[in-house]
């Protein structure tokens, strides 16, 4: 059980999740923070597998509550970096459902990749925003859709991927999770969490894209990073579709 | 509960007066059915243009000039006069002290020409010494900011006139303003609805406040939100009492109530403007039945605002009054400062998260720990940003050394100067753009004497002064032997009009005029069956769409038909609408009732109406059919009801009515069926308004002809072209119609004046006034459709047969002019697509008028820039690009200047309203304009909102004044050019108080051209300056002015 409790630190369960978020907040370098967000939950999966114990029902309930709490918290967060960390907390907590249903370890790892990877990319996008505006804080500098259309496009597509909209793999991963759980309370709560993610994402995007652009002129993203980003998201979506197709 | 009821009438009147005065800076908003162009700062026209713009910025949070980057583009394009710009800079510097070794003129010109962003910044924590240190790359000296300075900063940011909740919002991020606006808008939509909703708000006839408060007391939604409105409303029944109670509760000192009211009313200035207009429109049906005024509206806002403040105070411990707000700032200066920084979006971005965290906990120690760090970094940030923009300016203006050597005191002075200059620079740009346009226009004028026409021209055409007439006039003059004239589109006849099958009166004249005469439209012959069938079908479909359950069935049953309609309108709008119009029966031929009724005729009409009313009453009240009544019985009943006879009636005897029953019936005739002396008098007065006396008819025609200088040399045809527009799915359609006709089509006025001018009796009277209209001259009304460029002749059935031989030529030439005009206009609508073929361009123009997805069917009056009052000869060789209002005027016909005064008092005022509406909608479309049409929704059938809930959008939509987000309309004040001897024109200007104020306060630019002296006078800096006319006047100026 000790192993399981430790796993709760990595596959965040409230209040142990606070450690994860505190660390994410302290890490200022975007690549380091991105790597941290992407790798940390996988440690939890390793630990639960190594523990070889059946996940108690209560842990699933606990995980669902954790996911819901962080989804709701997303509605009020305006810092993009922190928002990404909270989204990772909310989504990776859901892997407990898979683990409780005895899903094999690679599939759980894959679930984590599909649901957390775009959030990691979002933390990278916080960096160009901070460079231009001093921080990646929604609502302080609106009107990006008009003043920085390329960066805005990157922000929107990555956010859509992060909240598991089709055709990004997160969508199919969550559909798979719904099918695996097959219990009405879980399905209902999971659907609610999913809706709240979308709501929070809309608020976040609105804080950056809508409004009157600042008086100052900022340079938009250059072609190479935009292309790299597009290829990355394209490959991500394509690999998700490919693996989903193979799995079915 | 303490009783706060106001018993004194004087106190009530005092509050009413305060509210009405407080609302004066907010312009009227007319219902969109008759869109009236107006100056959004009309209420501030008593002050100078520059001051009014600054006040508008304060009141409406709107920009008064275009941003610098747009002006810089204009400068690069060559539409700004660089000399005039330099002159404005010199003028600004004339009162300034020299500063170190700096070349201030060069510095300011560099800002205008090369700096896209403002150079001066608002420094709250940093000072000139800090900027100096930053310029010299020194570390800032540590400095402690006293807490009192922080509280002062916060208090100065919280305006003492602004509503309390805006202060609470800016400190606590509570969003009370938006919640309050939402609640108020919903209440307004319920009350002011003009038939859009199927279910009406109950009790509306009691007035806005009374009906709203009756519902609000029982409003469950408000109660669930925790708003105890009922508790507040119990204090007083009257809106005035409520206003006083709330203001006392909020602790607002009484001496600032008026400013506070203004601030409250400007929160939703569209709704306020509508209510202001509505309460002043005594003839307006909806106002007569459902009265409302600003006092009601303000009372509702204040009650809801207080309820929201109390609810937040209870839940989140926020201040609920002015004293509490001030106390909070004084007691917690550090927290208040950080709160204000965070919630007013001024927080230092890199510390935003930290500030948010600290404010969430409200922990004093954490705030105290963060504050010094925040203050230091904010101060450094301000100093660094300011130093950086100064450095850029220094490099661009070759002043690097001088700025580097400047002392902190010099820098302080420089920053102050830059800040003041950048606040005023908008006017400098505007002036320079106007100078450029003025120069081009004056250079293009042809001031030579016009040669007398040797032969009679084929036709003379009177067009509205509207800028859109200029294009078609130019083309018409080119394709045939035509003389054109410009006159206000109501042709000088202010008239109330009751159209065929219409129950209400439309005023066909500028809104500043109230018409005395009324004209009725009567059908010659009609098939009522066809009309009834189509009406019934349309009515049924409408009912099906709007009731509660039927839409579900309607979609299943006839949804496909709507799909057909949609595809037709979208894919082939021209052909589909042509086919669809065949379903409607043609409008029957009509005549206008223009002549005054004699007293006998009027009496006879009233008698006849009363008799039919008696027959109706007898049938309804006593179930007695007409065939049982004799003529004498009806006469007797009528006379008894009118009290011209006494005693029992034959009717009562015949039908055995006892005396009380007879008395009751007579009373009902008097009160319910309105057969009484008083109502008969009212009817007589109304009938008295119909038509014109012969003297009036001759006077109106004479005045119209004299005002344009047409008193001799009449052609065989004199066309009177009223104008209007046609478009689909366009709430702004009436904005494209004739402003001089109160936002309606101008055809009726054209028909009226043509019908009058063709009367032999009128011509005889005109002959006595030396206006000799030959017997073979015929006045024909025409309609100029500004969306399609079509010119269609009307009332041709009245044309004598001898004229018919000329009709083919006339029609051909009108059509040719229309097509050429379409080529020019389509090019301006779609500059990237060539439109060389007149037929194609004409077809495209007609398609635009039918296409329901077309957000810009025409440019309307966009780019209007000048108003020329003078002979057409002066401008007939110029291509004015549809930017100039052209009013024909010959001062020789007007020795006393009265006609010129009329032109200035009517058409010019309308032109100025149009110009200012376009100006402000172009400079700040979000605030003074109405934003994009794509998001508009109709509100209550009288206005539009953005999205499903917003303030009523005033002004013009983005599609009317902007292209691709940049101004298509180049905002300039209207340049008015009068061709007349200087003393003559100046006297006229001085005699029209309104125009005099507009000119002296800088709302209009005015030039008087004296052709005979070869000079012109320009009004500038409070006086007239004389200049010689430019010597070289090229023969043909195809280059636009």
C-alpha cells in the first residue's frame, strides 16, 4: 500500500497533487517544466505496476474527485503555465480508472501520452508569450488574434488538442476510458469533467485572443517554429488516429 | 422601517430636472426604422470641437481621433498636408519654453512622422530622475513609497463621479457593472418591445418604473440571486423618491449627484439615448401607450445597483457605499493598491500570478512582503520603458546627445511637454488632412461666369444634395443634354404623410422640422382579393413561426419551403426575387390628396364618420340592424349625442327603450364611440391639416425653384429625383435613405412637388412672382435607387400625350447614366475586381440590392467630406468621387440672403449630422459606431444589439465606414463652401445661430468663395482670413478633389 500511496504523489491524487503543482510552479524554464509535466505521471504508473496490488474502488472515486476539483480550478486560473499543470493533474488522475480496471501498463502509458502531451506543448507556448508581454497571463494583453495571428493559431490548436477534441488522440483516449469504465456514475462525472475542460479552455483562449490589441507592435512567430509546431501536432494527431484504428 | 417617501412636489421636480440635465450630453437614438444620422456628441456642440472630443472620451470611454499609425499611412499616401502639420506643431510650441539644447520642433515632427507608438508614458511610481538614471544605465536609487501615496493613487483612479460599483469592481474584480447592465437590458427589452415578443410584459401602460417595480417585487430570479429588491422598493413608490433614497444610501454627496447621474446614464448610452428620444416624441405610438423617461430608467439602475452592492457586501465583504469604499482604501492602502493594479489590468505581467495569489489569501503579512518588491519592479519597469522610448526618439530625431545631456529637470519638462502634445496631436493630424482636401477642392473650382445656354436643354433634373447624387449627375450631364440641380431631398416641402393602408403618419422632412401639412395617398382602383390572400398567408406563416408550440410542427410540415426560399435567396437572389415579387399583387396606382378641404367638405366627412359610428354602436350595443333604422333616427341620435338637441328620441320610442336605457346608450355614444363636440373638434383640426392652400403650394414651389436659382429657361422636362435604397436583411436600410426626408424614401416629396408644379393655377401665381414656367414644361417625379443606380420615372399616367414621343430618349439616357454610375460605384465596392462593362456592373448592383447575405449593399454616404452651396458650373468639370453634398444656389436670386439662411439652417445642419456620424463611427467604431453587422441582432424591432444582449448599438456599422478594419471613410469635419459675395454669405452665417456656433466652435470648416472678386475667405482661429483664388484653373479636372 505504501507503493500505492507513493504512486498517488506521481499520478496526482488530492492533496498529494499539491506537491506536483507546487513543483510545476517553481520550474520556470519552459522545457524543464514541459518535461516534468510529461514524465512525472509515468513514474506513478511504474510504481502501481510494481506494487502488484488491486486498486481499491475508493481510489477511483478519489481520482475522479481530484480530476473534478482541478477541472473546476482551471476555470479561474489565468496563467498559461499553471493552467497546463492543472490540466495535466486533472487528466492524469483519470489513469487510475484504467489501472483499477486492470488495463495493461503500456496502454496506461499511452493514455498519459495522448492526454498530457498537448498540455506540455502549451507550456512551451507560454514562453513566447512571456517574452513578448512579460508573462503568459490571460486577460492582460488581449487581441492576439489580430496582432499575433500565427501565435494565436498555435495557441488555439494546442489548447484544442489538450482538452481532447477530435481528431486529436486525447479524444479517442477518453472515449476508450468511457468504454472501459462502463459505470454510469463514472461516465457522468467524466463527461462533466470533459465539458468543464472545454469551458475553461474557452475562457483561457478568450483571455488571449479577444479584445483590443495593445498599442505596441509585437513580432509574430516566424515560419520555422510555426511549421515545427504544425508538424508536431499533425504527427501527434496522425499517430493517434493510426493507433486507434489498429486498436479497433 | 424608516419612511423616506418624498412628499414635496418641489423635491420631486428638482430630482427630475437634475436627471434630465444629466442626460443632455447623451445623444438621441431614433428607432432604426427611420435611421437618423446625428452627431454622437450633439449634446456637447455648445462647446468647441476639441473640448467636446475630450469630454466624449471621458463620458463614453471612446477615442476622438484616428490612431497615429493610420494618420502616418495617410501622410505616406499624400492625403495629409505636411506644411499644415508643421504649422500645427509650431502653433503648439509657440507657448512653450525652449528646453536645453533640444530642437523641439524636430522632435515633435519625428514623433508624428516616424514613431508609431506614443513616446510619453503614464508614470505612476517612477519619476524623471529614474528615467534619467535609466538613460545613463545607472541602477535606480532605492526609494520608499509612502502608503499614503498609494492610497492617493487609488483614490485618484476611482473617479468620485463614477458609480460606486465601478470602484468596487476595479478593486475586487466583482463584475457588478456587467451584471447590472445585463439585468437592466433585460428589463428594457421587456418593457420597450414593439411587437417582437409574442408574450408582452404585463402592466406596461402604467409606465416603466411602475410596471418594472410591480414585477421586480415578485421576481424569483432576482431573489435567488440574493438581490433583495423588494426591501428597497418598499421605501418609496415613486422613481424620484427611490433615486433620493439610493443616493443617500450610497453616501454620494448631493453636490455631485448630477455628475453621478450622467456617469450612471452613460453606462448604457444607447438605451439612454433611446429613452431620451422616446420620452420627447409625443406623437410616438409606443410612448403614448407605454410611457417611460430617464427618471424611471435611472431609478431602476440605482435600485438594482444598490441590491447588487448589498448582496456582494454580504457575501464577499466588499464596500457598499462611497464612505465605505474610501475607508477601505485608507485602512488598507497596500491591498487596495495591489487590488487596483490587478483588477484594472495594470499589474506588472511578471508578478501577476504572485499578486493574484496574495490577494486571494488577503493575508496582511504576505501583502506587506510582496509590496516593496512589486513597487520596486514596477518603478523600474516604468522608468526603463520610458527611457527606451526616449532613446528611440532620440535616435530617429538625431537628438541623442541632447537628450543624453538633459538634466532630470529638463527630462521632467520634456516628458510633460510630450504628454501634452501627444494628447492633442489628433487635432493636428485632422487639421492637416482637412487642409489637403480643402486645397485640392478650391484649386479645382471653376469660378468663371457660366455661359448662357443658347438652346433649351433636353431636361433639367433636380437631385437631392446627397453625396451619392454627385456621381449620377456627372454621368447624366455627360451622356445627354441635361442640366442638373441639387436641392434638399424633401424639395423644401415638410409634410406628414399617411401612405396607402397605413394607420400612422410619417414625417417626410428633416427631423429638426415638424410638418404642419398632411398628405394622404389614395388608391385609384385595386383588387382587394389578391391583397387579402397574400396578407392572410403571410400572417399565418408569421403566427406559426412565433407561437409556442407550432414551430415544431411548422418545421416538419413546411420547413422545406423555407429551405427553397433560403437557396433561392442565397444562390440566385436576382432571379429568385424577381420570381417571388410576382406572388405579390402590384401596388395599385395612387394619387396624393394635396388640396385643402373646405369647411363644408370637412364637416361632411365628420358627419359621415359619426353616422357610420352610430350604426355600428346600435348594432353592437342593442343588436339592431341597419335596415331597421331610418335616416332621421340616426340624425336625431347624432344631434342628441352632440348636445345640439334635447329630449327623448324617436329611436327610443320606436324600439321601446325606457329613459335610463336611452340615457345610458347616449352616454356610450359620447364616451365610447366618441360622438361628442370635443372629439368632433379634434377631427376637424386633423382634417384641417390635410393638404395645402393654393398660396402654400405656390410658395413652396417658388421657394424650391428660387433656392436653386432656376427661375427661367425651363426645359420641356423637369425631373424631380427623390432617392432611397433597397437592400435585403439589412436593419440599417433606412440609414441609406434620404436624411432630408427623415430617413425615408424621397419619392413622395418628389411626387407632391411635381403634382403641385404642374397645376395651371400654381403656375399662374408663380408667373406673378416672375417665375415663368412655359406651358410645355412638365414636372415628372423620379426615384433614384442609390443601391442599384436605377432612375425610374413615376406618375407617367398623368403625362400629356404630346410628351410621349420623347420618352424613349429620356429613358435611354437615364439608363445609360445609371450604368455608367454603376461601373464607378462597383469599382469602389470591389476594387480588386475590374468592372469595366456597364451592363455587368449594373447587374451586380441590382444583385447587391437583392442579396440577403450582402453586408455592404452600397457605401452609402461614406467618405463625405464637403458641402458646396453654389452654381453647378463651379464644380461641373470635377470628379468629386461622390464625396460632396451639392446644393445649387445663385445669390443673384436671393438679394436678402433668406434662401441662403434656409439652406444653412436645414440641409447644412443635416449634412453636418451625417458628417459627424461618419466621423465618429470611423474613428472609434466600437464605441461611437455599432461594430460588425455580422453579430447584430434586432432588439424589440427598434434597434440592434451585438450578440444576444448588449447596449443598443448606435452609430454606423463597421461595414459602412471601414474596409478590412481600416477606415474607408476618411474622417474629416465637413468643409462647407459657399459661393457668394463675402458680406452676403457672412451675414447669412451670422444670422443662423446654429450654424454660427458650429463654425465658431470648429464643428464645421467654412470657406466663402467670392467668384466676382476672385478671392475666398476661410474661417480660422476665430476669424475670417482672405486669400486670392488660385490662378491656374485647369479646364477639366478628372483628378478627384
